[in-house]
C-alpha cells in the first residue's frame, strides 16, 4: 500500500498542478478505496478483482475536473491580456478556444473521462479600426502586412514585424515607435531609386535630421512654356548651326535661365533658347552659362529641332529625340555629374512646351536640388514614400518604406513590444511596396486601433468564471464519492 500511495501522490502532483497541495489527500483516498474494492471483488470471486475497473471512472472524472479548471484559468488569462491591451496601438487580440482530450473508454463497461484543454488562437490578420491622428509620422496599414523594425539603429538588432505605427523622431532624428523600435526602409538615391534584393540588409534606419545642410544635386528640370506661333522667321535662321545661340552668334527668339545645383551644392545656371526656323518648327539649345562651368564645347548640353502639331501641342515624334534625354553636365569644379531629367512635355500634350498665338512666356517650372535647409515636416505617401519638407519649401524623397507580408500571418510568434517574429507556421517574410501584391496601403496621420472587443471579452470572462466553478464542483463531488468508498472499510 505504501508503494501505491507514493505513486498516486506523484501522479496527482504532476498531472494536477492547481491542486498539488491536496495530492496526498486525494492519493490516500484513492488508494484506500482501491484496496477495499479489490478485497470485496476477491470475496465475490470477481474476475476484475485485480483490474481496478470499478474506480477508473471516478479517477478520470477527477482528472477531467482538474483539466477543466486549468483550461478555464488559461482562457481567463487570455481575456485578461486582451482587456489590458484595449488601448495598445496595433494590438491583435487572441481568441480562447477549447479542445477535448479523449481516452479509451472501451475498458469493461465503465466510461473514462478525457477532460479538456485550452488553445490560444491569435487573430493577427484581423484588421483594426483606423483612427485619425494629428502627427504626420503616425502611420497605419490599411490591409495586409507589417512594418519592419529593429531594436537598434546599427542594423544588428533583432528584427520585429509590427502593426504599431506610432512613430516619432527621437533625439537623433530616427523614427521610433512607442516600443522604442526603429523603423527601417530603403534609402533612396539622388534619382529616387533604391536597391532591393529581398534581403533585410538592404534596409536602413529611417533618419531625416542628418539631411539638414547637406547638398542635394538637381535631378529634375520641368519646363512649361509657350512659344508664340506668329513669330517671324529671322534671317539668321537660314545660316543657323547648333551652338550659335549658346555662343551668342545668333539671338534667340525666346530664352529662359534656371538655377541648378551640382553634387557639392554649388549653384549653376542653365539656359534653354528657341529660334523659329519654319512653320511649327523651332531650333532648340540647352547650355550652361557661363560655358566655362562645364567641359562641354561652348557649354552646349543639348540641341536639336522641336516641332509642334497644328493644334499647338508638342510633336515629340517629329522632334529631335536627344532634346528629351537626361542632361549630363560635366562640371569643371570637380563636382559629381548627376543626370538631370529634362521634362519638356508629352507627345501631343500641352503639359510642357506648347505653341500658340499668345506671347512667348515661361508658364511654370520645377527645379529640385540645392543645399537643404532646416527640416520642417515629414510626409509619408500611401505607397510608402517618405519625403522631407524643409523650411524653404524644398521637398525631397528620402526613403521607401517596405511592407513585410507572410503566407500565414496568424502563425507569427509574439514578442514583447507588440511585435512578431517569423515561425515555421507563418513562413518567411517578403518585402513589398505598399499597395502591391497583397500589401496594404499606408495612411499617414492615422493609427490602427486594438482589435479587442470589450463587450465580448466581458462576456467571455463570465463564461470562463462559471465554467471554472463548475469544474471545481466535479472535484468536490468526486472527493465526496471517494470518501464514501473509504467508509466501506468501517
């Protein structure tokens, strides 16, 4: 009996943790009742005298009650976690579900209870409500995917994927969320491009404060101008050759100059001049002023013929193609040469150079580049382009934010700080541009609310509390029944 008593104690302690303090009591009663039943079976010559079949049902009922209390306690812990995170930005609630534990109840004529266990089912893919915010660096994901963050700014910290987009600049200018995770993205080059090999190593921490006072070369020159169609063809047009307007040998019918910047922040002047040579036809030159700023002969950067359709729209097909190619100026001061996208209009369009009876005039122009001033604000587009807006009105795109998507986002592993890490169940992440191939759009000045429904959680709390009490009644009832069996020895 001593061996059976010790074995029963050990079994109760290992299988019924919530009731470990009562293990000895339950074990004593079980062993006592078992021995009495075995003795009575032996007197009757019962063939099951050594099988213990009569008390298996009670024993399993006791275990089922304990498993019920344990399962309901775990479910209540899930509810507690959900409720306490009701105001956590980007938090995804967890659903408490239950599954049966079945034993082989075919022994003899008795039934053995298997019990129940709780299962935490994460609802990570559920979209939370979007709420507006006054901060431009607060960003919400409308759709699937996660922000890519790290625990530090050196690209060596652990990676965490999150929906918590409450980002703001820290004292060093890095964008970090409420969990102090650093936001990562693709850094854009001068032409707005970036390197994406699918590796996290391509990403850099988003930092904008280091742009102040730095030189930004001109990469775009957009011109919208009108050339007067009634202009008389001058005598100089008959002998015109490329470079005459740049050198001053021929006076153009219309010219305008623009200030552009090289890679060192130095300012230069580039002019575009037009000379009418025939009906709907103009000789065009783009050149540096003075010519000594560049190594090209006479400062000439581009030249050719520009033609127009009868309605005054641009005839790019009939014009010299080289006029619409990027300008590449080789600066004599040694500054790096950055191609300048010269935007003169679309074919058959009126968004660039046009011809009409109105007087020749520059209608509008856009030139980027220069020495950047103080950072005034940050703008994040729905496609993930992060732009720095400076005090002088200059805007520069500096980062492209990626969206990380997973084959099964509900299989991600939760980590502290409202983040997630990949698992075998979730699959590997894929970096995408927001709004493409299953990746959601980004909405600046918005935050994603917690997906927790407080009314449902309070209802679940009551359900689990009642079920916990009911399971405890099973244990006390079985205890009373075992006591009755023990009393048979008297």
